[in-house]
C-alpha cells in the first residue's frame, strides 16, 4: 500500500531542501573566500627575501604572523599600500640612530642607510644647496654604529690630530679604518663623517672637559637723596661708590685645543658693590615762589603807604613779621643742621623722586640674573632633537628623511609645496581656526609625540609617516590638498 501524501511531509521535505541549498552556498562561499584570501607574498627584511603563504589581510598582521619585529622608526612599505594583496612585496628596513650636524646643530637622526655615504646622499639628493651636513658616530666600536660602512665607492680621507691621510678601502667600518691608521680614541673623542666636493672625510676630534674660573666686576649703582640743607640745584657726594667682584666657575668643552662651549656652573661673591649716594638740594615749589612774590608785594605796599594812618601801618608790619619768620628760619640752617639732614634722609625714600632714582639704580644688577636665566633656557633646549629649527634646518632634516623613503625629485618638490602651504615650514605654526599645529599641521598637535610643540624632528617624522599611511606619497597628498584645500 502506497504512502499517502500529507501537508506535513511536504513541509519537512521543503525544509530539508532549503537547508541543503544553504549549506551548499555557505560551503561554496567559504571555499571561494579561502582561495581568494590565500596570498603568496614576498617579505624582504633588510635585504633578505623570503616567500610566504598567508591569509592575513593587513601588513601588520602579516609581520606579526611571520614574527618580524618592527620597531618605532623602522620603515615598512608594500607594493599595494596598506591593504595586502596577492603577489605583494613587503619591505622592512630596520632603523638605527646616528647623529647628524645641520648648520652647526647636533641632531639625533634615525636612518635606514647602509653606509655613511648613502646617508649623506639622502640629504644632498633633495637639497642641492643644502646646509652642511655631517654624520657623527657616537661609538665606532659599537656593533650598531661602528658597523656602518663609511663609503662603498672608494677611498676615505682620515683627519686626526692635525694630520691627514688616505684609507684606500672605504668599505671597512669606521673602527677598522681608524685601527689601520693607528688612531686610538679617547672616551670623549668624536668621530664624524662628511662629504666635501665628492670626497668622503672621516674626522676625529679630540675632546676633553675642563673647569675654569674668572673674576668679573659688578658695577655699582648710583642713588640720589634729597637734602633740605642744600640749596636748590646744589649737589653733594655723601658716599663714594665702589664696584664689587664675583668669581664665576665654568665647565668647558675643549675640542682640538679650542674651547667649543662654556657653561656657568657656580657664582661666588667676593665683594659687594657699594652704591654712590648723591645728596641734592630741594627744588623750589610753585607755592614757595608765589609766597615770596606776595611777600615782596606787601613790603612794597607798606613802603608806599608809609604816610598813611597807623592802623594800616601796624597791619602791614604785623603781616611783614609773620611772613618773615619762615624765611628767617630757613635762612639759618646751622642751628638745626643735623636734625634737618637726618629728617631729610629718613623721608628721602618716601619721595617719588628718590624712589624713581633707586629703582633705576637697582635695575643694573638685575642684568646678570637675566643672562643666567637665558643660559639655562638655552641648555634645556638640547633635550630635543631639532629644537626650534629655522626653515633651512627643518628642510635639510626633512630632505634626508624623505629621501630615505625614496621621495626625491617630484615627490620632494610636492612635499616642499605642501608644507609651504600648510605652515611655511615653521615649527610654531598654529592654525587659529582649527588649532592644527606645527610644520605638518597635525590636529591635534599632541598626537605627534613627546616635545611636539618645539621639536621639528618629531613634527617632520610624524608628518612623513602620516603622508605615507594616508596617501602613499607627497604627490598624492598634494593632489588631495589642491582638490579639497586640506590633506
């Protein structure tokens, strides 16, 4: 007997068919996704290349998968930008810190160069009329910096202790070249490399630290006081001034026998400056002059009315006697000289004129504390890498940093144009409307890192990284800026 068809059986079978279809679609999707997501990628780490298979979607995930340790200043780029695609080439270049000298300013610089000559070329490639750039090697026997090849292309001129010689093999590290010349370095000596008209120069500077003292003169001030015992306009030296002396101690940095820099570390007072005190007579006031004129007028009136009645003459005589008393008392200072002078001295500081002269006199000694404050401010600036740079120094630094990323020629021109438009290459450029700050106009400026307000190197490094991650190149960032008026 055949099974009878029921609506319930129909529903069950339909649900089974739907489930099978969904499972098939999901399986096909997963299979196609797996095939599409699987990538063959080349990873190049410091010149060493290997081929890997990965399902990673981003470069950072790929490097994490492959246990490639990437530090803050290392350069990472890909042939396809941020997103990882099949047959990509991902390059990782480890950076290390050296010190460069731009226009006399020592600047820590992170570089991926494999030779000093290459590092110098980074700066000269973008800056045809660049500031003079040298590379300092802090410790030539250190594996990180001492292993840096000086010049792969030829000989090196070695200058040390006032003598010059040629090292024929420029492929050796700095330590090997110096050892071959019998040059022994002291713990404070400096080693630097520079390029001069195509010639690579390895220079050794002998450095020592000394302490010296010197005696400096502290100029005395001049004060004035009002002495009522003196006539108006009369002056008298009450106290003769004398200059003081201080002993100043300096820490000096001596390079090749010449003092390169000095820092004031201590000040001792040997003798205190004594002020010159000058007493001056009081000035005539308008009240006194009008009183004297009225007195003379009354005397003339009395003389002219001598033939008049006695009441008027007695009145004039009483008036004359009353006005003559103050003048007689002021005309005889000898009787009250000591009392008057001491009173004048005690009240001299309260008069506006004496106060003004004292403040003027004390303004001179404050010049020295101001100079000391300026010195300490200058020394604190050394905590940064490229502290408050000029436009030329900022562009010189950026030229080398950009060239490391391969941004030369049109790319460098685009970068100069972009940051000229944004900030004029000024480290303190502050956009009043948006509060963007610095050479690259970061918003907010604090995201650029430590010392972001004053350190041009921090600003430039962040700006280059931002352009690389957001646009890939300065020309692309410029195109975006031209179109939207921001980048």
